């Protein structure tokens, strides 16, 4: 029975990765993660998202390292901000991060998009630490939740 469940879960993961991969890359180019566009939708008109062509501070802080497109979201649902790295980073800390399985510049871009969305929609960047409820119980579930919270700004949903 476990083999059947594992097979179904594995197949579902493959389908989900293919669907999400298509969503993450709005251009037909495909390519590596550094060539893909990351997109967030903001529930505001385009004039408020990038007034006078000025990007939100988290994205503006990345300067010429990124390419950004601001366009109306489908179905009159606000504005989309699409961004990607201009050039894959070479050597240094970024190269070391890639060799260790990470992608620091891509994570920095993801964070900048997430923070931009929060600033525009809420007015501040939301933080989890310090946790208002205090430390979590020392249970397996609490430990797992602490680890997820520590890494929440690195990957995941925008």
C-alpha cells in the first residue's frame, strides 16, 4: 500500500513541478533559473506600483543586476511585476552558493519581489521574528515549523 501511495504522490509532484515551471517562466525562452522571470501580482493600479517608472525600494536596490517589466495583470486584477537576473553571477560567494545547492542571487530577487509586494499592499515588510506567541513547544511539529520559518524568505511562494 505504501508503494502505491508513494507512486501517486511522486506522480503528483512531477505534474505540479511542470505546471509551476510554466507559471514561473512567462517567456517562451525557458532556460536556467537565472534566465526565468519571477512574477508577482499586486492588487494596485500600475500608476501606484511604479509611479513615474520608479520601482519599489527592494527592487530598485538591485539596480542594473535585474530586468523588470511592470504590466497590467490579467482580468483587471491589479498589476504584475516580472523580474529576472540580467546575467548569471560568476564565481565569488554566488558561485560557492550554487556549488552548495543554493542560488543566492535568485533568492535575493525572490525576496525583493516578495518585500515589494508587501510594501505596496500592506505598507511594511511583514516579519515573523520575534514570534508574538513566544517559543514554540519542543515537539517534532514545533521544531519543523521553526525550521520552515527560518527559511521562509529564501524560497517558496512569492
